[in-house]
C-alpha cells in the first residue's frame, strides 16, 4: 500500500472516531472527510471530479435512497406499530415466539425486494 492509501485510511478512521464522539454533526464530518480524501486522491493520482463521479456505484446509492424513502413513508403511516401489535397478539406476548415470527416476517418481506445489482 502506498502513502496515499495510508493517508486515506487514517482520514477515514479519524472521521469515524469524530463521528462516534458526537462532537460534530455527522453530515458535516462526512463531507469534510470526503473532501479531504478527494484532495488526497487528486494530489496523489490526478483524479478529476468527473472520474470520481464515474466511479460511484449509482445503482446502489439510488436503491438505498429509495428504500429509505419507502421506510420513512411506512413509518409515518403507522405501519410498523400495526405490525408490532399484530405480532404481539398472535404470539400472546411470548418473547421467543415474537422473535421467531419477526424473523419469518423479515424473510418473507425480503423475498419481494430485489437484491442489489
């Protein structure tokens, strides 16, 4: 591993530690770390902004964004509270049965979601 790789790993570790300390806003720290890593890659290898954009896995980013939107809409409609109440009624409050039923529910829901490309 070359010097630029070590610097980038150090930047990401420092950013993670700062985010975990909760002293700085997560978004601001992420953008700062991304900018510094971009600068290091530009200085070390001459990457341009266009090359950075072309290297991003846009299909994965859009998939995760769409899933977050679906979950936000479902949460605001109260769907998760309804599912929790149905699970508790069907299992009569038995923690083991709730766990098994929840795992089966997640398995069935996962069957309908397309995997990441």
